[in-house]
């Protein structure tokens, strides 16, 4: 029984060693290229809700890739600032038009 266990253990150790060392130059698992952001936000037009909902950020070893998240947040922040400025401009124009309409009504 002892010799059987010893021979079995030698065979198992040899098989594991061959599996780890492998067949020479070929790697057991090839290196995987890091996942990249495939569908960034559109550059030719403003971002809409569907773009944000469809956006999928690639996952890295410890979460999301910081550079990809930063790029998306910078883009969204810039577009929100542009929209806020445009809304303020339109509200100012509307208030000015309403104010001039009130002023014309008082002079009549």
C-alpha cells in the first residue's frame, strides 16, 4: 500500500509540474489587452439621455478605469455648463421681452 501511495504521489507531482511548466514557449494563458471604452460619447453632437443610458464604462481590476470615468465626467460637466448658460441666456431674453411688453402696456 505504501508503494502504491508513493508512486501515485510521484505521478501527481510530475503531472502538476508538466502542467505548470507547460509546452515550452507557449503561454498557458495569453496576456489580455486592457478593456477600453468602446462607445465614447458622441463628439459631433450634444450628449442626450440615450447616450448616457447606453454608456458602459470598462471595468478594471479595482473597479472602473479612472481615466475613462474622468473623461466622461469632464464631457458631461462641460455640456451641462453650456446648457445652463443657454438656459440663463434664454430666460434673460424672455424676462427682457416680458419687461419691455409691460413697459409698452404702461405707456399706452
